[in-house]
C-alpha cells in the first residue's frame, strides 16, 4: 500500500480552450494550497508549469527537476492537456521523496489518467450545453423578430391609417360618427401596441432573472379586480361571472405583477372565444393554497396543447385555423409565458385543462403564508351611532 499523500490538483486557466494551448495554471485545492507548494520563491509553481507546458511528468523522483518537493503529472485527454495534479508524499523525506516504490508512481499515473478523462468529459458536456443554449437563443431571436415584425406592424398600420384619414379630412368633411370611430381606432390600437411592448419588456425581464418581487399582503378579490379593470368594456358585452368567497385567506404577493396574470388569462379567453360566449373567474382555498380559475366556453384546447400553451411564441390552434374570434390571429404568444413566469416566481403552479361542458380553463395556485395578518375590525354601525349620540 502506498504511503499517504497530499494531493494538489492544478487546472488550466478559465480562458484556455479545453486546456489545449493554456499558458498558465490556476491552483485549485480543497483547503487552499499546501505550504510545500507555496514556498514563497515560486519554485514549485515553476515545476508545475513546466510539467503542464511539456505534457511530461516532472518533479520529485523523476529525471526532470528531481529536487522539487512535489511530483507533477499532467492530465491528458483525447483532445490534449486538461489539467495537472501535483502530489507530495507525507512520508517522503528520502532522496527520492518516497517515490522509489513503483506501485506508488503507478497509482498516481492511473489517477491522473482517470482524472484527465473525467475532466475532458465535463468540458465536452459544457461545450455541448453551451452550443445547445446558443442554438436555442438563436431560434428564439428569430421567432421574436418574426413576431415583432408582424405584431407591431399591424397596430401601427391601423394608427397610421386612421390618423391619415383624420388629417386629410381636417376641414370638417367627416361626419361625427366616422370621426369618432377613427379616434377610437387610434386609442384602441395604441393601447394594444402598449400591451405588446409591455409583454416584450416583461418577458425579457423574466428571462434574464431581473424580476424582484415586492411582496405585500393583499386579498384575492383585490388581485382579480385589478386584473379585470382594463377589460371592463370588453366584458360588458359578454355573459361574465366572478365567484370569489369573502372568507379566502390573504396572500403575500407582488401586487403589480400578479394582477397581470389575471389580465393576460382573461385577455386570452376573450381572444380565442366567439363573441357572446360565457366566461368567468372563480377562486377557492384548498390544502393551504389559494386557487384561481379563469374559464371560458369556447372551442377549448387540442389534446396536445395543454402542455404547449405556456411556451414562448406558441399560438393555439384557433390562431392557426382562423380562430373563433377575429383577435385570435393577433398577439405574440407571450401572454401565457409571462403568466407562468410570474406564478413560478411566487412559488406557485399554473396549468390548463378542459372546462365542462366545453371550453378551456387556466388555473393557478399560490401558497398561503402563516400567520395571516390581523386586519383592524370596522366598528359596528349601531355602536358607532350610539357612541355619536353620547
């Protein structure tokens, strides 16, 4: 059995391409570099660098630089050098440093061979992963450019057309109804353009991890109310139902982000369902979580769509086949992606499923934190009146 040894792995600099052609070594040790390696004069580092540069074993017990304290073996993979390992035997005070035992030297060579192969596999895996990520980024970049070029052009064309019509008839030749319709087009398409840009910015922030939650206690009713606010006009022409029990526990969430989830889910329902079909929002508590459901009675999802609708730039079958609503062909396919990102950031879960008797339902659940905040009680009206009489 070889005597105990102190090992000191030495790896190539991070900027070295797979260690091949590396010009220097960065020392990596589990508990810092040992004293015998950091000798103050840099001698051991010089021997380690020579061994790595020449891809040859050097140091104690070898013909090359035998007076050094440690023995250095380069780690060689199929593609070249991937690192270096240096060892000083704990009981190596003799002239050869304890390396006269051939089994000890062979054990070190075997370790170096295995370590070299392992490091090369790691480097190859990281290289392949980087290549896959780059390919995915390029695919998303192309999809984004394609989507932006279409979805930004459409509202801009409508705004330009309406503004040009108003400008060319500025002398008052337009009747009030036509003029009001053109102005409404400008306002509506500007709002739509603003939503597209907001979704792009929000999706970029989620992707980069730059979203910081500003949590505060609020009610589910408040979140749903804020999320529905911008759809008030569109929902006025629909059979619409909200079912939110008054005794739901409070949730500690980002009060700016979470309503956007409700907004996007309702917008999705409005976009992909025929006019005058019912839709609604309901909420309940279950097993320490608050659950919110946005449902519709439109054409529903295809069997394989439930797992795809949250992917970036994915559009449902309605948009591809003409859809059930004229607005189904618009949108960038980012609304549901943003919903998933926001819910996950809150530690929740979101999914899609069929709605009975027909249609689609999007459901998200959020954890309920304990203890719940204690809200101040409003004084009883009778008691308040009596108190006032006094």
